[in-house]
């Protein structure tokens, strides 16, 4: 790791930046500049001002994503601020650009105030087709994510949260196949209840896991446990986590799966030995480890996945986020739902036809990755709402009018009985009028003028329902 640190610093010092902006239009003459950068650009601006729905046709909006951080929870380093977050978000932009062909812009926001961060993102959103949050602490990240999803018509997701959760679930699905277990019956222990631990717990719970335990540094989470924050309290309430007490060591006993999300929770050989047969160990850290993968295997772990690229089963978010960014923008899928993420995990897992203890996840260089991700995203394109026909609206109006009449006692409204033929004719005329003319006008007329006395005299509930059900057909002519 020391050699990697030296090499990493040397590389960053040499190149300084991992991404660059280049013109797609050749600027070789004054006419080129005039058309693309001055007067030509002004005409495009005026057209977009007058036709905002065409902004994606004349700009790179749907091919540009903002990668945003406040530096409050930079991977492996914690709260190191906006400046410290820059190399990390530049790296994510480089990966998005390389693996999906999408333009990515790193944006470091120099405040850690939740509401200010939301306001800044909303103000800059016109220039982007999607937003990816990166390295923002829990539970602030969830608040920001929820607000942006409600207040922007853009795909918004959190790399350290939802993306990590999807990759972890995909790995778990195949690891359980290798050890011949069912997810619903497996005892799963998650160590860490921060950004990643929270998201992983939610997606595993949504996958119908029945024996799930989530621990923070003070032990298992349960309702009304002391020393829990707003985020962990919400997690317990949403997932209805059962009350479990005891040390981390005792909780891990007889567990089928242990997922480590932070180096603060060490997993020992003794802990693995106390687990059920053929245990599964998944860890996310890269420098200071929960346990070395080699040691975990020696202790008896059947399947081991980690954040280390040099070992088998590398938990790598790059498998998903570049392709998801491109597909979501391309097909304008703004609502990134839990169902979408569950389907993505299952689809990624399915890419490994015969999982083994050395191969439970696809490689980032897998050619089919984008097609598989796009296939799932396409299922979640928002469908336009079907407009109700005038006839259906007419029937609704008649029902309302009939109910008003039926509510009043018949004796007060009617003094003399009226023939059924008169009632039916009148209601049929109303139906025909409502079908031919816009409903609003008819409703206004009905409100302004009281319904004819003939209709009022004997409209009862059963008859009104029968009339509404029948279509406005003419009576057949009588035979002579």
C-alpha cells in the first residue's frame, strides 16, 4: 500500500488533472468560430429560450453529468472538505467519460450545510442531464438525495449509497448460489451503519431477507437503543429491525454472511470460525482493511469479496455508475426507484452464468455491461398518462348528479310519480350531449340550472345506476 501511495501521488503531480474539455467542432477559421461560438450560438440560445423542450437537441445537456461532493465523507479519509474531495470526484468523472462516453464535470461545493448544497445543485442543474452525489456523509446524503429527486426532473443517485448497494447485492446473490443458500433464510450481519451500510441494508431487506442484523460501533441497531442518530433511527423504523443485543463477536456467531463497510469494524479469524458452514465475507475497504482476503479464506470463508482490485471478486462501483448515468440520461428516466436498483443487481448477477468462489461479479471491461444496464433502465421509462374519454367523464358527471338527487328524500322532491319512459329519455339526452360537447360546459350548465323537474320527480339510486351503465342507443322502431 505504501508503494501504491507513492505511485498515486507521483502520477497526480505529473498530470495534475485526469479530465479535459475539448471542442467537438473544428475551429480552424473565423467562420467556424462565428457559427459555433458567437452569432451561431446566439441563435441557438434564442431558439432554446422560445422552445425550452428542445434544449437537449441543441446542447450537450443529455450527455453531461455533474459529479458533486462537499468532501464530508471522502472514501477512507472521512471529512476532508471540498478541496480534498477534488481528486476523488475528478476520478469518477474520468471513469464515466472512459466507460460510457458521457461528459462528466467535477463540482466541489465549499459548504457542508444541507440546504445550501441543495440550493446550489438546483441552481446549476440546467446545464446537466443527471446528478451523481459522491462522498457526502450520512444521513445528510439521504436528505439531499430525497429533496433533489422531488425538486428536479433529472436522474439523481448517490455513488457511495445506491451504487455500492447494487454491486454488493449482485455479489451476494451469486455467493449464495455458490454456497447453496437462500437469501431469505440466510443470517446476514452488516458491520457499519453509515452511507454504504445503510444503503446495503435497505436493498438486502427489499430482497426479502428475513434475518438481517445491522451494527454500528456500539453494537446491533434496534428500536429505542441509546446513542443512535436520526439516520439509524429511520433505518430501524423502516426495516423494523428486531431487537438483538450483545457484542459484535456474539452477533456474528452462526452467521451465514458478514458484510464489512468500514475499517472501524475488524473481522477476526476467530469470528469467521464461529460462523455457519461455508461462510461468505464481503468487505469494502481498500487501505485499512476489515480483514485481509487471504486470512479470511484461511479462517474458513468459502466466498470472499473485497474492495481490493488485486484479489478475486473485486467490489467495484465502476461496473455500474458510468453505464447507469448514460442510460438514465439517454432515456430520461428521472425516478430512480428501489425496484430499478433491485432489477439492476439481479441483472448484473445474471451475467455470471456459473458463479464460483473466485468469480461472482462481472468485470468492468465486460462488453455487455451497458446493454444489460440499458435493458433494465428501459423498463422504467415514465409512461404518459392516458386521457380519459369524454364518454367516461360524462358518466362520472351523471353519477355525481344522480347521487345529489338520490340523497334527498323522494317525498320532498316528488309530489306526483312520473313515467319511467320520461326519465330514461331525459337521461339518454344528457349522455348524448355530454359525449358530443366538452364536459366542463355541461357541468357548468348543470350547476347553473337545476335539473328538470321531470328528472327530479322520481330518480332513485337503482334506476340511476342502470341508466349510467346503458349506452345512449336509440330505441328500435316499433313494427306496424
